[in-house]
């Protein structure tokens, strides 16, 4: 497998990062190079890090309920940075009624608590492969 570089980020004021760190470790153990931005990052900071680190995908985690505002804001920041080709995946406490809305707004995949880690790793792998082929 090609080693893909991915960014895991916590947008907004959410300080709960256990899930993000778990996913970062799982992706690393699966062969990904993982950059973790830490907590309380702005959408512009996340986009700038994604571009600077030349990542193949961005994973966002939100436990605060601000996902409907923050996830699309990261997409907008990536677009402003000329990086619309970087897929964004989201996870956290996301009500089922919000999942479809986020997907329609351009989030590539949504994961909620209880999603098997293999499903998450497979989604990152597929999206990174697509992103790599499109470059």
C-alpha cells in the first residue's frame, strides 16, 4: 500500500479529543502518515495545515454539536486555499438527520460512535487513492 499522508483535526472549541487520537493511531497503525493538529483549530488553520503538509485527506472530529457550521467551513477554507481536491471526512456526535446534509455539502464520509475502525480505515484508503489518482 502506498503510504498516504492524512490530517486529523478538531475544529472549533471542542476539547474532547479521545476519538480523534484513537483514529489517528488506528490510521498510523494501518500504514498512514498522520498529522494531528490538536484541539481548537480554526477552519483556516486546518486548511493551511492540509495544504502545507500536502495531505491526501482531512479527517475532522466534532463532539460539540457545531459540525453543521464547522465542517462546511473547513471545505470553504480548503476551496479558498485552492485545495478542493482534498477529501474531508467527518466523525463524532452527529445526529442521523445531519449526516445527509453534510454529505450534500461535500463532506466525503461521516462516522459516528460505534463505526468499526476497519470501515473508517477503508474509507480513508479509498478516498486517498482517488485523490492520488486525480493529481
